[in-house]
C-alpha cells in the first residue's frame, strides 16, 4: 500500500523534496507542510512503518529501528524547540 508518507520518503530519497531537513539513520527529518508553529517538523521512518508498535519486538532489525527513531525524535525535538 502506498501512502502519502511512502511518497514523501521516496521524494526525499530521490533528492526531490524541498522540505527535507536532513537524512537520519532511521529516516528523514522534514518540515511540516503547514507551519502551525515555526519549525514544525516530522520524522518519517525509512523504511515506512504504520507505527512503532508494528515493529516486531523479537526482531533485532526492528528493535534497532525503534531505538533509532526514539533517539532521533528526541534530537530533532530539541533542535527545533
């Protein structure tokens, strides 16, 4: 299934998104389409997953992605606040 997030991640990978802040180990930090608050940003997981809860707890790869996403959420949050 292709979603808007899948499309955004693909554009980021191709270097075609003007909203990319940076590439991270776990995905992409991007500016939000609407800036409700200056610096409103999102972290798009790459590979795309519906939620952190969909990552298998017994998978080493999924657990590493889960940890990386949480770490970068903290880093990006501190950087834009």
